[in-house]
C-alpha cells in the first residue's frame, strides 16, 4: 500500500503552504496562501483520492 503523507507535505511546502498547528488525533492544520484557507492533513494518507482531495483544498493542481 502506498503512503502519500510525506509527498503531500513536501508539495504543500513547495507551494508556500505552512504548518499551523496539530489538530485532533493525528491530524495537522495547514494554511494555504493560494486559497487563504486552513486545510486538514491526516497523519496517515494511504488512499490516492484523499491525497488528491488535500491538493484540491489547498488550490494546488497536482494529481497522484
């Protein structure tokens, strides 16, 4: 099974997103300057569709 969390976080940083704080459980809150919104990033992303959803929420055109 592929794990996407490291790649997702790397792409977020490359696009100017920044870590804001830890959320509940193993979730983290990130800020996207592209959309101006906070997004939730799970600590374990094993499904490609979840990773693509995070990219979409961040306003980043990237598909796994």
